[in-house]
């Protein structure tokens, strides 16, 4: 269902937004709708990941007190030990 929304803002903002929309080849309504979707829905980072990475997520279970910085430091110390 599509519903009309009326917004009130400065003329200069409207003019700039219309110019931006023309340059992008989109309607101002599409730009506003996409912006509102981006701020109104919880960020789902899995959309930005490759399917292979998403499939691997949750495979490794680490303890609550796992300190990755400490483990990284230990691994680097072993790697570069003279």
C-alpha cells in the first residue's frame, strides 16, 4: 500500500534535495523512502556479508571471558619470536 506523506522544511533544503535526486536519476520520494527505511529498521549486517561468511557465523563458540586482543598478542609474539 502506498500512502502520501507531507513534509514541511525550508525551501532551500527542498531545492537541494530535488537537484540531488535529478543528478542521481531518482525521485525525491524514493530517496526519502530509502533513507527512512535505513534508519527505521534494525541494521542487519548479514546483508553486507558474503553467503560463505554468513554460513560460517556461529560455528565457533568462545567463552564469555575470551580476550581476542590477548590471544592476538600471544600469537604475534610466537610468530615473531627470534
